[in-house]
C-alpha cells in the first residue's frame, strides 16, 4: 500500500511558513500585497479568485480585487495592469485566465511587469525557468515539487516521466525536475508506447486532462505518482488522470484528486507573492522546494493520509 500524499496538509504547512515570514516582514514595515483581476462572469474563475482572496487573508497579505465586466476592452484592461505595475503596494499581479474571447491573454500577460508576474507566465519568467535563474516558479509545477519534497525522495539521478507538454504545466514541470538532476522524459499525445515509457519512471507526473488514463500497468512498483489532472469521470465526479484505486497499492507515494496537487497551486501563488515582496525589498529568498530532510518524523507523518 503506497502512502497517500495529503496535498491539503502540505499546502497548510507551506502557508504556515509563508504566514510566519509575512509577520516578520510586517515587523520591518513591509506589507505584502496581491492584486487579482477577473474579467467577466466565468463561474470557475470566480471560485478560484475567491479562494485566492481567502488564502491571502490566511497568510496575512493584503488582497486587491478587481472584478471587471465582460465588456472590458483591451485598452481598459491594459490601463489597469499599468496602474498596478506602478503601484508600490502591489507586489504581485494575477490576471485570472481564461479571459473573455475578445481579449488576448498573451498581450495582457506580456504587459505585467515580470517582477510582479506571480503566475510566472511572462516570457521573461518562462525564459528564466529554462536557464535555472528564477525567482518565481510556475505555481502548479512548483506545487508538485513541494509534494515530491514532502516524500523525502531525492530527484537526483531518478527516472522522471512527465506526461503532458503544456506551457503552464508539462514543460516547466520537466524543467524543474531537470534542474534537480532528474533524468527527464516528456510524453505527449504522439508518444509511441506511453505505457512502456511511464512504467520506467521512479517519479511519474501526469498532466494530461484525460480521466483515469493511467492505470497500474503504467506505473513502476514503488514509484512516486503525482496526478495534476482535474477531470470528470463518467458520473461527472472530479477525478484525476490516474486511476487512483487501481494504482494506490502499486505506487510508493501517490496524490489523490481532489486533495493532492490542487491545494498546492494557491499555496505556491502565495509563495511567489512573498518572494516578489522580498526581492523588491532586497531580502534574499531561500529556495522554496528544498527536500525537507530535517522534518521531525511526527511532522512528516502528518503529510500523509492513512487509510
Ligand atoms: P493541456 O494544455 O490540454 O495539455 C495536455 C497535454 O497532455 C498535452 O501536451 C497533450 O499532448 C497531452 N496528452 C493528451 N492526451 C494524451 C494521451 N492520450 N497520451 C499522452 N499525452 C496526452 O492541459 P494542461 O493545461 O497542461 O492541464 C493538464 C491537466 O492538469 C488538466 O486536467 C487540467 O485541468 C489540470 N490542471 C490542474 C491544475 C491544478 O492546480 N491542479 C493546474 C493546471 C492544470 P499534445 O501536446 O500532443 O496535444
């Protein structure tokens, strides 16, 4: 029986760390602020924005919310972005995607100052991730790195397989694993024998968007299996790319959906916003995803669900 990595517990421990640091910054007169911009009425986006605001309150950041109508023009949105770029109280700017069809995501993202781009989607930040000289890590892959770190499994020298090559998950995920000296293979829809490649992985990250396509015969005995997928099964129930019930006995560590990667994404957004505030104030940032070797056994146990 593999250990089930409790994303909520890992996320809570990350947010606790951020909260402590934020309180220390406050003592030095430094406030951390995140601006979240939402355009239109997309219900899923509204939930995400609400959760981000709640997370800001939890860790002690000031959140600035801008809810703009669906009819907002590119010019109006850019005007707001420029105003937030110039606002000293705002350390991070997040424009909730997807934007309504008449607005071009790329144009908007490219106008956010890279040092305030806490989603790490700006080409400057994407390039920095490539060369390993980054302040911000893209939130979902960074969350995955935290979950792997929580297992205590070293990435160096391990066979790592990432399934999916999107710009926001698969590609940066592979880069982060490579920077940790994993031997990384990226799979996609044209990969010839996915089962054969995936089953070589000591660390398998699935970011496909297809419900339960990864079954036990795709995984190596004892592997770390991280499921990024947020899919719906045949009954409309939230599930991942990994067939959890089928794989949990073969994996060494496995994330559930929900309750795995999902809670980590917002925690890492908070981490990036804190980093932005520290960089702006000339305070050195420690690497957020170092393996937690020093964690006491009792604390370590809290990061896993026991069935
Ligand atoms: P995406 O842009 O649609 O990319 C999916 C990737 O999977 C593509 O590279 C695609 O290959 C590959 N793929 C599709 N079918 C495949 C197959 N049968 N075998 C192998 N590879 C296959 O999706 P995304 O934005 O990366 O998101 C992936 C999943 O993660 C989705 O379920 C999404 O909801 C979830 N997600 C979760 C979070 C979170 O916070 N938990 C955040 C972001 C995304 P091609 O490139 O060849 O088409």
